[in-house]
C-alpha cells in the first residue's frame, strides 16, 4: 500500500505578517506572506487564525511546522497567536513541530553561521520557483519576504525529518 503523502504547512507567525509555505512531501506547492493591517484586537487575532485554518482545510494538511518564538523578540500578542494555533491544532489532531532559527541554521548550513541572506539563496537553489521573491526581497529596504522564506525552511526541515 502506498504511503500517504505528508502535507505540511510552514508558518512564520506574526501579528502583521504571516509567512506561509505549503508542502506535499518534498514539493513546495504554495507560498506567500499574508498581511493583517490595523491595530491589535481580538478580531485581528481571529482573522489570523481563520486565514490559517482556510489554508489547512484547502490543502488538507495534518502537520504544522512553526517558528519557535524567541522569548525576548516576541510580543504578548504574538504569543497569544501561537497559543491559539496550538489550541486549534490539538482540537483538530494536527501535529505541530516547532523549530528555532538556530535549528534551521544547523540543518541548512551546519558548517558555519547562516544569516537570512544566505538562507534565502540556499532555499532558492533548492526551490527555484522562489527566485522571483528573492529578487523582490533584494530590492526591499525592509525585509518582507523573509517571513515566507523562513516558512519554506520550516516546512522543508519538517519534511526531511519526518521522511527519514
């Protein structure tokens, strides 16, 4: 009997920008950054969750790979979003894997320290469809697509670890 494909959503959570990547096995199927404008509110938090749930339903995902929050670099609001993601994941029997930036660095470039610029180049060489976003990111004064690249890295690492 053929094994069931791994359907993974990589998430770089944010209160303004949500980086997202969809994998089916090793194939990158969809990716992007979702923007949530306006001041923080319960309605905004629910909109973020609703957006994420629509991706889970659309791609029939059963696995989430989420960026592990750095305690000193995350707000209370962001911690609420992640707590809410974990809450609905438990209710829906979704498996959640969390990875820190350090863990991504060790996976993609174990020999030396990896910065975000190098990570985007490594990911683009592995997933050439990301070339357009890499070029756009190079032109941006403020990082925008990096959230999406990190989401791709999260889902990719998750796939490689589960596929062993």
